[in-house]
C-alpha cells in the first residue's frame, strides 16, 4: 500500500495545526573500518590455535593454548565489536538521537525544529573510506558529534532537508495559529 501523493510526487502534508507523526528516516552505526584489526586478530588466533593444537612443546598443554586464544579473542575481538555495536544514530522526521554505552546507556538528542548548524569534517583516510565526522550544534546545548558516519554527504543533505522541512512546518503552524486567534 502506498501513501497518497500530490501532483509533485511528495506525500501530502498534514493540515495546519495537526501534529505530524515521527517517522524513521535512517538508523546507522559508525563505519565498521575500526573492526579491521579485530578481524585480522581473529583470523590469526584461529590459525595459530589450529597450527599449535597437539603440537606444543613439552611443558605446555592444549588447555593453556585454548585459554590464551579465548582471552585474546575476548579482549581484542569481542570487546571492540560490542563497543562498536552499542553506538547507534537514529534520524527521524523530528530529531537526531545518538545512543551509546553497554551497561549504562547515554542518549543525546537534537531537535530539527530548533535548528542547528551542521559541520562536516573528513580527513584523508575518511575520504578514502567514504566516511566523515558530523558535528551538530544549536548554540545552546553541547554539540552532538557523530564520528565515522558512512555516506556522510547523504546524511548531511538529509539533515539539512529535515531542518528546512521542520522549520517550514513550525512557521506554517505558527502562522495558522495567529490567524485563528485573531477572530473576526
């Protein structure tokens, strides 16, 4: 089932004064390039464990090898993956939400209607991978920094569009509220 559209192909706008529903635009994590070394360590740990299993010098035993490999995989593969997986950014039609943390969750929000400036920074390596760092600042709250955003230009354009649409709707609703309150 599709939404009713206007002649221009855009979804119909709600009437003035009616609150719009909050829709999910995007949900993403930082680029997974930071897990490159973890993947190499995982491959190396499995390769070394397979090679040395039942092939160790006299004082060592297989359980020692498996314990050491398990500790290496836990500390250098699983912990970085959990840290990466626990950071999400959600962009909706009303706000940007950044969540991070494993045990205690931290959440930062930035509303489109309030407006904010969008700063994009891309180093040489980030350009090579197609990622960037976006900083959202509204001048009142602490800046919201989104590191290693994949498809950073698309996310930047989407955020700019959402600010514009939110401010147009807020202005339209404010104008319709003034007209109806003036009376006849």
